[in-house]
C-alpha cells in the first residue's frame, strides 16, 4: 500500500511538471508583447521577395516562417537600358503592381506590419529618391535603401542563424556568399569578432550584360544559347575578374564552409543542378550541357541569366579555391524581420 502511494505521488509529480512546461510554452507563444506577425520584402535588382513570419521581438528571432512569395521586377535591367540611368515609368508601374501584390499576400496571411529594403538598383539610380517616394505612396509601407555593407551583414547573420538551427554547420570557418542582380557580397570571419567583407559590383544581371557587350556584335537581350566556346570564355572572364577584384581581399577559401544565399545560389544554380550542394566539377558539367539551350528550352522567367549564373559562380569558385557551396533559402527579407531599427 505504501509503495502504491509513493508511485502515485511520483506519477502525479511528473504529470504536473509536464503540464507546467506545456502551459509555460503556450504562454510564451501567446504573449502578444513578444510575438508579432510581420511581413518583410527584399526589393532586389531583379526579384522582390516576401517573407511573412511570426517574430519573437524580445529575442529578435524568427519563431517560424508562415508564407513566402516573389515577383520578378527587373530594376537593374531597366536601369542599364536607360541612357540616363533612370527608372522609367514602365518599371515604376511594374514595381507598384508587383509590390502591391506582395502587400496583399502579406496582409492576407495576417501580417500586422510590413517593411521593405531596397538594394543595388536603388543605390545607383539617378532618380531613386523620387521613384521610391512614388512607390511608397502607392504600396503604403516604408522602403529603406540599405548600404551594400548592410546587405552583406543581413545575409551573413541570417545564414549563420539558420545554419545553426538546421545543424548544417561543420567545424570549418564559415564564409557567406550572396549574389543578387546588381551586387555580390562575401563575408568571412577574421581574427576575433572582426569580419572581412567583400563588396562586389559583378552580379547576375551586370555579368550577363558584360557578356553581351563583349561576345556579341548585334544588340540582344539574351546570350542564349551560349555555346561551348562562349560558356568557357564566360567562366574564364568571371575567374579573371574575381582573381583581380576579390582574391586580394579574401584570399583563398579552400578551408572554409561556404554558404550560398540569395536567389542566384538557391533558385538558379541549385535549381539547374538539382543538388543540395554543388562543386566545381558538377557546375562545369551542367554549364556545358545547358550552354546548348535557348531561352525557350530553358523555360524560366530568368532564362537570360540562368546559364550565365553558372559561369559566374564557377569562375569565382575557381579564383577563390572554393571546393563546395551549400545553398540556403535565405534572402534579405529574413534579416529585415529581426532588425528592430526598421520597425
């Protein structure tokens, strides 16, 4: 009888402990002072990306992602086709339409607040301020044009956070490589808490346009099909550029775990290879195979840059001695969600 009472007491104690933990966890998730559903938009040079998430504002972490969407808005392409480096009425109208669609999707998913950051195209356009103001009046949320260094650190911090929680970190030092439509950032740790930050101007759209200018006599929008010779020459051009522009600052990254963030790594390169990680060997194989395809056979909204993205990434990997890249589904919007100064 005494043993039965003891066992009953232990069972009751365990039950109360479990119930207490469940109540505590529930109260934490229902504490409106800490948790807020937010929508963040990364207005990139070629694509604008939305992330809606439940954010723990007290710990400055993303509790979980609720919804993601994107719209193709070719800001950089429009700029580079304008002789005066201006956003014209067509791209402004397309931006208002696309960003309003993303705003509608965010609010329909329960986002209480929406914030957006704009990157390379808005840093360089001659009429960026006026265009931003016009877009803001229509979409009714704030847009902040961030520096390239901010862009690099947003990507780095988001990648490190996701890599830790997903268990994808190895014992090697980590470098985070972000490629957009108009700029490229690579961040690697240095001594102590310092970081070495490479801020490059060669990226998806600018690289494609550079190829068009160098290898094609007639004016055209797409370089496809590249052909084997132009594919190899494109890769070599990216390697030579990276050797002069990036390697003096970054050195070789052979001993680093390299995480690729942004649409070029995750959607374009990863999508074309169909692999969770990629190396120089399978990148070269895929580049030569897809160099035979025209835009119709590539069948993508980003067909004009998809194959040249392979050459760009491979050239940089060769110049910086990068053995392998692990792409993660991260963009600037993830960093915006937890940057309290923006809210």
